[in-house]
């Protein structure tokens, strides 16, 4: 049962309870009523309307035509009460009191606090016209009705938003549990087999090495699928960079990351992760089979830094410049270009026989969103 349904039922109970207010005053001041029969008929009519409209609201929700009719009937009741509830002793006035708020609550729940305030103002103006103009009683009644519409409409909106957030959180939690269940099964079976094929293929060499390379690629793709975008629900437009770079973990790639999240704006996190992926792809493309990769993710509060180091053959000085001149722009564009556009840097350190180290550094104030 949603919060809207519960609120409609609560308003229905309130309306019936509020109808007891003029009834009680009428019984207490029965001798002062100038038109007791008409007063009884008015209360009976209001009871019938309250039952009909409450049933309609709880069964079908707030329909515009019923809401307008409810406001019109309430305004007519205010006008009629000026005569039907007339008393001979002005010191004991009888009014419909809190019953008038029923229509205001409906408008506030259906259309928000502004509509609730407007409906309260309409009823209050009718009361001023038919019940002696502006007086202490009519002003107090107007203030209460307008504030009721404002407050209730605002509270209903907050409740609906909270309910929607809870629903989304529940769905995310269920999806995460299912993803984790599938990931455990895949990790314990398929990924282990692919990792074994990759390792054994590299050890045997020849055509088996190519088979191992293909198995490694499939393993990487499957790991990426496990943490695919369809299952990720970033909070407030941010992503944990650990999740994005963590998909590269495997037999040949060792990852070290903080125990706490490393949040970045979603677009920024994806670009940094793409630069990291490009660095790892370069190792697989240009280094011999069996080359190890170490990935270190750090966050010192002022900047996020990712270091990708391998134990491959390394590069001769000036090799990157030569590759760029030849039109091979993998490092220049995929890595350095990405980081430069983000406001960060990409530093490459390499020497023949000493492997290669690529350091990606992004100041936290370089590309933060809102």
C-alpha cells in the first residue's frame, strides 16, 4: 500500500471526525439555534457528501472533477451555514470548523502546497462574504485553512519523494544481490577456466599462446560484463573509480586501491578509467606474453593518482615522440590527451629493460561537478 493510499484513508477518517465538531456545538447550543431543523439537514447533507467523496478518493484517487466539486460543495456549505447555523446568542457562534479543511487537504495532496493554499483561501473568502466580513474569527479561520493547505501539500510531496527513494534503493539492493550471486558463480567457474587457459597458453607458446591471448580477452570482457553499466547506479552523479579500474584485475594484472571509495564525477571517472584501460591495452599489444602489470590507485584528498607499471622490455628514449610522428597516437591521445582535457597530467617513464610506468594524476578541483 503506497503512501498516497494511506493518506487518502487518513483524510477520510479526519473528515468524518471533523464533522463531529459542528454536531457537538449544535447539541450543546441547541436552544440558541434559530433554525435547528435546517441545521440538522445541513449536517446530514455534509455527512452524505463526506461519505461519498471519501469513498471516491480512497477507491479511485484524487480526480480533478471530484476535487473541484469538493471545493464547490465546501464553499456552498460555508455559505449555507451562515443561515442554517445562525444562533440567537452571538457569544456562542457555531461553525463548520475543521470540517472545512477536508477539501483543502485533498487539494494539497493532489496538486501540492500552492493549490492547497489557494483552496484554503477560496473557502476563507466565501466565509468572509457570507459570515459578516472580516472579523477575528474569519481571519483566524482563513489563516488556519491556508496554512493547512501549504503544510499538508508540502508534507505529502516529501512523503512521496521519500517513498520513491526507498523504492529505488530497494530495487538497487535487489539488483546488487543478484549481481553478486551471479558474479560469484561466474568467478568460481568460467573466469577460473579462462584464466587457466590464458596462463597455460602463455606457458606452452605457439598457437596455444594465441589461444591464451583470446581467453584473456574474453576473461576481461566477462569481468566488465559483471560490473556493466546496466547494474551501476551512481549516487548523485558520481562513481567510485575503484569499481571502474577494478575490472582489469586478473592473473597478469595486480591492483592496489584504497579501502574507502574514490568518488569522482561520473564523466570524469569514465575518462580516467578509459585512460587506464588504454595503458593496460598497450602492455598487452606491445609487450611479450607473460608481462606483469601493477596498478596502484591513490587518493590523497587533493588529487587522484593512478600508476600503471609493467615489467616489460621498456622503451628507448624518444620512442613515444617517434610513434606520434608516425601516426600511432595511442599514448598521445588515448592517455595523455584524455588526462589533459580533464585538467590532469599523464607522465610516462620508461627505459630499455626496465619496463614502463605511466602516472595519471588528476587534481580534485580540476573537473569536479557541482
